[in-house]
């Protein structure tokens, strides 16, 4: 097939940069999605793959503008659009059979069904307060829609806000400290609802042996706030799931 990529950039007199970018890519189904053998999730839902799945294509457009405000502040803004044609979507199909209690039995399998379009803005701000202190903030609100699904059964749309803030501090010449905060607003699709997610990571490192080695310590989700609430409505059955993540700690040495 044909997958073009085009990138056009223009630098202004004030050294700000405007970039136009386009690419077309392909996403192929994985082995689990193609596997035709069935597995029983429970008596009402049979999980199976689909050997007739086809790859789907994505057209991606972005307009990016980068500008520096003096020596300390830089701002990168972008408008983007992503369009997936005939995406792979997991759907339910009634088998025509029933359980002993009289409930319908369904298969849950992936099919090429509907188009996924995403449109958004991305703002990336960097502030170098000093040689030792640096702040970075990323904010990306975007809108997505799933359209043209069979009989409109899975058509949906929603607005999502993603944000990330990072502070880096260098002290005593060889020590570095970082705090990282991530947030994602609730997200709803045709069948599922994901509650808001937020968490904080910390990192501390020290250069050793004249910067030939580094000792690093990382703490992920230090406040145990990364909790995932998941709700779905399938075939008249409401499913609620809750996932809780304990803090993770990693000590590493590189030379």
C-alpha cells in the first residue's frame, strides 16, 4: 500500500517555527484478535477472535507553532486531527442460544466497525526559572467520536482533558530531583465509562564517578491515587470494575 509522509516547516525572523505535518499509517490486528478459538468468560459471554479482520488506516494531521519568549520560556502549541477508517472494535453478537435460566448467550469478538475521529489542541510550556530549576506543563484537551458503526449501535462521542506537569531541580551539582503529576478526565464510549485518573511520581538521582555512573531512585504513585473505576453496559448487564495500584519503588544503577 501507499503511506505518504509530508513535513513542511517555516522559520520566522523572530526564530519562531511553524510546522505542517501529515502522515498515513496502518494498524494490523494482533494474534489474539485473529485467533478463532473460543474461551468462555462466563455462561453468557463467549470470547473469540476473528480471522477475517483487516488492517485499518490512520490519517494524521498536525499544525505546530513553536516560540521562545526570551531565554527562559518556550511554548509549543499544536492543532491535530486523527482519523481511523474502519477501525477494529470489539462488539457483541447474539448466538441465538440461551442459558438454562433463559438468558441470551453472546459472543464478544473484534470486527472492523466504524470510524474513530479525534480532534484536539496541545500546549506544551517550558519555564527555565534558573540553571537549577525547570518547570514543564502539558495540556491537551481533545474531542473524539466513533461514527458509522453498524446500525449506529456503538456510535458515541466525548470530550477528554489530559494534563501533565513536571518540575526538575538540580542541586549540589550532582543531584537531580523530579516531581511528575498526570491527570486524565473521565472518558465514555458506546459501552464503557472510565472515571478520572490522576497520580504523582517522584524521582531522585545522583551522578557518580565524574558523571560516568548514575544512581537513581523512582517512586511511582506515591499517594496511592491511581485508581481506575470502570463501568460497562453489555446486553442488559451492568459491570463495575475497580483497580487499585500500590506505590512502586525502583532503585537502579547504571555505569
